[in-house]
């Protein structure tokens, strides 16, 4: 059971810090139920109280803590931040505080968490058996190379049998696979060291500039940046803010530092007389279509609507790409494992045929 320790007292409310985080499943569930209750006319405090009655244990205490913080004047985002909710949820709630549509933000953040869990579960199922196969084959490959292959070579030498070209090729292939595995481990270690010691200490803008240069990762980052920026900007515009005021909201938040830095840049460029679609097109962090959507939306006076529709198209396209990648990963691993197994089988079979030919 999670225990709670008083951390400090703010505005008469004792802020408690939980040692146990809510799982993504529990976060998505509570956010969805809150959204449903708000849609039915409940206030946020009434909805929390209703859910609290139907919970038990630590979750009941957490919801009571949220209600206490709301009563003390804290925002709901601050209360969930204290419970270590996912940063995507906190970012959605921050923007909801500006445009006022809390029900939409709760529903959207719940859907985002559910999609994250679904993709993670699918990826786990796809990779579980192939990874087991790879580990097993690697163990067999190590045994063959370190035990069986030297014995065959010793037997060749004692019987004065010259190894065939194919046998030599298999020995070379095994050695190559061995060094390839060592190389992959080494590259992985270097990347982890670089991330911890160098990458994390770079300015956010330089981090993103580096990520968008990596072939596969760049497309994912660009699509997600386009989705999030378009969705939140559309919500702020629908809440009655101007484009400039909306960018000021991006600038004032500190949950996602990238958008804070980005908003500062966009505002500075707008002050020089450039149009938003031109600045977005030159940045390199967004899809080209986003600048066109902004241009078209400003021309017909429906920027908020078109940005929202565009954000939904982007997230659907991103999901389809992720699903497609998952369907490619498993067959590729199976093919690689099959080739390695074939090599192991031939490495044991070919020497036997060679010896039989020389008897």
C-alpha cells in the first residue's frame, strides 16, 4: 500500500506526496470518468467527490487530496501534478485552463493515454516471442562457434581434409555475426552515454534540431509536433483568444519546454511582420501541410476549425504509421532468426558430408 508523507503547507492545504504513481490505465480511466461526469453537468469538485465515494484505499485518499487542493485555490493540473500524472495530461490541462473546455481536455488526454497503452501492449506482444528466439539462437550460435566448430577444425586437421569454401564462408559468417553483436552493444552503450552526458544538457531547441535529422525518429517527432501545436492552438482560438494571445499562452507554460522556446521564436518573428504560416514553414519542426492549413484557415476565417480537423488527420496518420511499423518488425526478426538457424544447421551438417566424402 502506498503511504503519504506531508511535504509542505500551502495556503492552508497540506500538500501530500504519494510514493506510488497511478498506472497509465488508472489515469486514463479516472480522466474518462471525470470527462463523462462534467459532460452530464457535474462541477469538477462534485465529479471528484462522486468518484471518491466509489474508490477505495490509496486512490480514495488521492482524490480527497485533489479536492482539498481545489478548495485551497490550486488548479486541477497542480493537483494531478502532485500525484505524478503523465506530462501529456498536465499539458492538456494547462491549455484547458486557458480556453476553458476542461471536459474536452480530460477526454482528449484520456484517449491519448489509451492509445499509448494500446501501442505499447501491441509492441510488447509483437516483440516478446521474437526476442526470446533471438536470445535462444544467440546462445546456440555461441555454443556452435566456441565448442562445435573448433572440434570440426581439429578433426579436419587430423584427417588432412581441406575445408570447403562453404565451410570457410560459414566460419566467416559466424565471426561477422559475433562482431556485429558486439558492435551493436558498443553502439548502444555509446548512445546511452551520449544521451546522459551530452544530449540532456543541450538547449531544447538544439535537441529537437538534432532529433529531426535522424531519419525514422524525425518523421514521428515532426508529426507529433504538428498534431499537438495544431490541436492546442485551435482550442485556444475557439476559446476566444487571438493568435498572438494563444502564442503567449504557449510561452507562459513550462510543462513542455520546447513549445515555450518555440512560442518565443514565433512571437519575435511575428513582430518583424512575417506571417505565421511563413514562420512555421521555415522552422523545420512541423509538416509542410501545417503552414498551408494556417494560410487557408486565416484566409477563410476558420483557422480554429481547420487546425482541429488537421490535428485529427495527423494523429490518425501517425497511428497508421506506428501500426504499419509494428507489422513489419515481427516478420523481419523471424527472417533474420531463420537465416541464422539455417547457418547453424549447415555448419554442423556440411563438415559431416565433407568427412563422408573423404572416407
